[in-house]
């Protein structure tokens, strides 16, 4: 005889009241990912046999973009050799040394091994950076659009300072936009190449922000106040296109090393999202408390994956060979989308896009608010999304999901899980659907 545990749970309104009374208000206020909800509806359509060009999830289809063959083989070797025990809480020495060598070789940044702390992907280092420097009630500044900063603020009981950015600045902030907004700010969150837009900081744009941070911290030091730190998420830094060049705060202003937390991973640069190997590169004096945070949440990357990743990062020839194919595949897809939307624009249809710069995203625009579809007027981003999906089998994520204001019709298009054929067929369906609008 089994016990029906579900019979013990409250139901309906009683369940809602019980849940609210039982939970920490912080946890009660968290919401799931809007992107995953959109993707779930698309999977339902695909399961019913409807053709969909799914440009929603920032992930890779291994059939389109497999991980490096050497990485896969070396994970297998490490498992066969019995490397299944706990790794060090800060990461294996081999991987930490490999990150140090990678940053010096490719970014011109010389750090010691004590600055490198490994986590299971980039999220634990992001969480730990917030937890380390953000006190409850502190203000955290981030740009909108951006990925998930508002959730980390909520978890850490911080006050948001959202800087709304538009296409005129590549959807990224400038020093002028941050000027006068740093009172009480303990952390500035920056990301380049940017998720969701695929746009990147220029030397001048990022350098101006660094100058503002340094001037602010000189004043704060004189007044005996805490500094403002910068979290620089550069998970996509190896994926740049069209002559775009990745820049870093420390590379532009060496004094920023004292205030910069780098967040990085193999997730995107090597199509290895499921392997969960990431790291932070931090000011060395903060290593011990950062290590304790990672250790107590148990957010360690598996030892076999760390061993294999260290070998990959120490092999620039293998990286170059892999990227010659992988990056070209991403760039081809981004360019196909960009040229398709620009071609429709030239034909008088209400589309636009920003030329690819980095990451796996294209920023597109469907300026169809006010048009009529099935007898109703398209007004909101949800209307735009439903039109593109229902009429053209074209799955997008509205840019508004990532926080900016007044961007109806602007969308994120993610190419890691689609083929060139998917894109060409999807663009053809889009053109036909747009021509049917009233």
C-alpha cells in the first residue's frame, strides 16, 4: 500500500494562501523565464508538425554546432581514468592556470592564479559577485536590455537602477547616460557582446564608463566610502564578426583591475552550454570570500569537464581550427537574417536590423504596430510575437522581455539552434505574411 502524498497538499485558493505564508518573500517574488515559456509554446507547435524557425533560445543544437571533438574525447578520457571525485572548490589548478594563460595570450591581461575561481557555468560567478559586494538596500546599475540582472537584484534585495538604451548607442550605455546616477551604487553590470542584441562596446564608449568609475572611486576613497565595482560579463567575447573587436575595462584602463569582476565560460564560445564550466576573474584580495561563496553553494564544475577544458584552453591551434568552422556557421546565419530583413526593408516592408557584431544574436525590427491582422490591430509586443509565430512560423523573443522601454517591434533573433535552410524558409514565410497585413 502506498501513501498518496498529494492528498496532503492544499488545493486551489488554499494552496495559494499556504504557499504565500510558507515562503520567504524573496522566493515568492521570483518568476520563471519568459523566454522558456515562449520556447515551450513553439515546441508544442513543432510537435504538431508545424514548420517553425525557432530563434528564441540562446542555446545550440548539437546537430548544428557540436562541441570541439577534442573536448568531448578528453572528458571521456578523464572519466575513464576515474576523475569522478570532488574538484577543489575554486577549480582545478590546471584549469585556473589555463584561464590565466588564455587571458594573457588573447586579451593582454596578466592575472595570478588566485584571481581565477571556477564555477558551474557563468551563473554561480554572477550570483557570487552580487552576493560579495551588494548589501541589502544597495543600488545596482544595469542597462536595459540585458539578461536577468533584475532577478539577481531581487535575490540580493538591491534597488535597481535601469539605464534604458536604444539603437542609437547600440543598446549599450555611455558615460553620459550613467553620469549623476551612481549615488549609492555598489555594482555596475556590463555585458559585451550583449545578450540580447549582439552589439558591442567601442573603445570610446567603454573607456568613458571606466573613466567615470575611476573618478567616482577616487572621490569615494577620499570620503572613506565603499567603491563601485563593475561586473563585466564577456561570455561571448570569442564570437565577434565583421571586424568588430572585443574590449575590456582593464585592457582600456589598467587601474580598473582593482574594481572589475570578469564573468566568463566555455558555454557559448565552444557551444558547450550543458557542460557547465565557467569562471570569474576577480581582484585577488577578494579571493577568499568569493571562494567561500562558491564552495558553500556547491557550484563546482565537474572535474572531468574541468580537466578537458584546461587542455582545450591551452591549445590555441585547436581553438582556431574549431572556430574557423563554428564562427563561420554563426556568422553565415546572422548575415542571412540581416540581409533578408534588409532586403524586405528595401522592398518597402516594415523590417529592419542591426548588422551582426558579436554573440549569436541579431537585433531585428518588425514595425507593424498599428497594422491589422485577423480583424484586430497589432498593438503590443505580444501581438507582434503571435503574428510572426502564427502567420509565419517565426519564433522570436521581444526585446521588451529584457527590460527596455518603448521598443515595440524590436526583437532578439538567436541562431544557435537553426539551420540555414530553416532561416531561408522562415524569411520567405515572413515576407508572405507581411504582405498580407491590412
